[in-house]
């Protein structure tokens, strides 16, 4: 019997362990991106080595996700969650005690293994547990815990580093162990491991066939592209805002900007899901995409309008982007058979990471040719065209996205 109310979701002991385990896991994810470079610089590694470390981590996660993301569809959710969380316990120990740079890179690949498996599996857990009538609300709560972990993680690690890096690593390893222990308390949510009537075809298919089946679904493909487009804009802002704002006088500090937009994103995750359950995906995802575009476009006017434009970026992009992602994730669940949930979410996570990579590559060329302000202006036009291309089928064919 699936959970059919938000109150029941929040009162379920299995859910509480899962949400708290996810929170501590996401602390580690944000630390792995933001604090590891700080540690490497302190150990006299070059900027090139710092860049290689982050690149190895990110690319390994994308490549491993292709093969490891679907594992929980075959082996179960708990198996993947525990492997993911324990990989961070080991990797933090290796990074702390690594006698050379080569072992550090091995540790980063171990971390990438956890990142590759966790997100698609965790989304599938929520899908397994709750009824579709409250899926948006419950998925929003889950994503809210992700946002809180991402916000708190770097603050926690950098505070501990003020004592020493040894204290920091002991603290990070402790949170990794807490995540692993909490996830041990949950029970398996994937019933039958694909042995239901609807999974006969997928049991006979190999992994490549599963991916092809999902990508040939035009409605699923639309949601994957929505995620990729939304995260392209958000990734550009997140990656470039520190350099851009530090070059200007009289504007918010990058740390303040990132904290505020992250907090608004958390609010959007919590509220957006319930609005989707109430009004339907189409009525939320399209206005949210427009809101996210307005926020991104506002970055083009920061040089002239200052904090007024930044405030619009924070509100519009923080609320819009996260609402778009929640809408897309809910739609992916509704369009995917139960036996391929983790595989489908693995594609969504690849689209998420791909959006960051592609968006920043395009924006880099725009900045070189036109500068930051015109770069934001040109890319906002490109993003607008992408959204129009994605949603235009609904108007031409008079089809709904999903309701």
C-alpha cells in the first residue's frame, strides 16, 4: 500500500531515515565540489591539478552513472544507497591520508561512484513509496532536503577547517558514517525487483535496450531536455557569479548571492511539488520556465542596475529553476514503468550534469567574444529558443505535457 498523503509521508519512520540520510549525503556532495579545491590549494597543489581533480570527479560520475545508475532496478534500492554512502566514507579517508596526487585522483573516482548511483536511486525510492496523487509534494520535500544539505555542507566543512584540516576530515567522515548508518535502517522499497507483469519486456532487455526504450518516448525525452535546459542556465550563473560579481563595485557578495538563491530554491522545491499535485505539471512547468528565463536575463543588467537586477535573479531564477526541475522529475515518474525508474532517473541526472557542462561551454565562448553582460543576453535568447522548441509540440498538436 503506497503512501497517499504528505502527513503520512513525513510520519513514516522509513521516510525519516531516508530523508536524513539524504541530507547528510548531500552535505558530502557539496563539500566534494566546493571544499576539496580549497584543501588542495592549502597543500600546495597547482591550479591545474585542482582543475584536473574536479574534472576527473565530474566526468567519472557521468560515465559511471550510465552503467551504475540502473543497478537499483536490478539489485534493489537499498543496495545502491548503501554502496553510494559508504563510497564517501572511504573516499574522504583516502583524500585525507593520500600520500600523493595519484591516490587522491583514485579517491575522487571512488567519490564519483557514490554520486553516480545515489541520485537516481533516491528519486526512485520516493517514487516507490508514494502514490502519484502526492508524488509532486513528496518529491519536493525530498529535493528540499537535498537543497538544505547542499547549503549547509560547505559552511560545516569550512568552519571545521578553521581548527585544522584534520578536524575537518574527521567531521566529514563522521557525517558520511551517519548517512550510511541512517540508510541501513530503511527497508527495501523496490518490490519484486522487476518481476511484475509490466516488466517482462525489460527483464529480457539489456541495459542499452532499456535506454533506447526510454529515449524513444517523446514525452520522456521532452522532460530530459527541460532538465538540461533549466540546469544550463542555473549552472552558468552558479559557476560564473563569483568572478562576475567580484569584478563589480557595490553589489552583493557572491557567497550572499549563492546562499539566497539556494534558499529560494529550497522553498521552490517544497512548494512547487504541492502546486504540481494541485494544478498539474503543465500549468506549473511552463510559467516556471518563463520565470527562470527572466531571472537569467536579469544577469545581463547587473552591471547597470546592480543589486536590483540581482534581486530579480535570486527570486525569479531560484523559484523558477527548481520548480521546473520538480515538474520534470514528476513527469518522468509518470511516464516511466516501475521496472525502469532508476534507469530513467539516471538519464535525468546525466541531463542535469550535461546541462551544466554544455551551458558553461557555450557561455565561455560568449564571454570571450562579447563580455559577461552581452554573454548573458545572448545565452538567454538561446535558452528561450530551447524552451520554445521543447514545448511547441503541445501547442501544435494540442497535446498536454502531462496531467
